[in-house]
């Protein structure tokens, strides 16, 4: 279905006259059709329904948050190539487990943020990126271990404080 049509030699988009729109809005401008966007996305999605892939929209192609959010409503993920695009995808409501980070030359900051948000996939483009990802992941795991140990120490102290002295405490950590 195409929502861009001529009627009486005038161009319409979703039954809105383009001519009337140009009288109200300065040109040039972008005009999007959510109906056309949804139709196109779902037509593509239905072509692969037997294998149910994760379809990721390239945020580089259009970083309009409303468009990305509309695609999210249809089940789309996001393909990002920068920290800015990753933040846009998250702000548009794309679940981190539906975000793929591609592109060459990702910075330490970009990789750290992507890992901290627990995104689905980082496409490593070089050995140095793999080394950086490994380094960041080790730091995060150590941080989680430290927090867990502090919680366990706190629970042990709390348990000792509120249990009668004769009760045995068998709380093992580390």
C-alpha cells in the first residue's frame, strides 16, 4: 500500500494535501507517514516470519527519535555506530537486548557505555577492540564482585547482630 497519491492532479500524503501543508510550514521539510513506515516495516518483517529474526533499524539512516520509537512498537531493534546513536536508540525506548553496536574505531568511552547498558551485541572490528572489550568487562565483573562481597559482609554483620548468641551462623562468602 502506498500512502502517497495524486487526487485531481494534487499530491496527497495520508489524505493530507501537500500543497496545504507547504502553505503552513516553511520548505524544505521532512514529511513522514507512520502508516507507510509501519506498512513497510511489517511487510519486511512478515517476509521473514518463519525464522523470526531481530530486525535492527540503522539509526545512522535516520536518528529521529519518534521514527525509531514507532519502529520499536513494531518490534524493531537498532543498529548503532556511535555513542550518540546508542543514546538515541535507548531514549527512543529500544530495549538494550535489541541493540547491535557496529562500526570501526569504537572508543573506550563508547565501549564502556555499551557494556554497562548490557546491549545485545558489539561487533568487534579489530583485535584492539576485542582487547578493550575484554579489559572493560573484567573491570565491570570485579565491580559486581566487590558489591556482592560488601552486601554479604553487611548481611553477616546484620545477622550476627539480630540473632541470639547461641544460634550458629553458617554464612559463607567468597
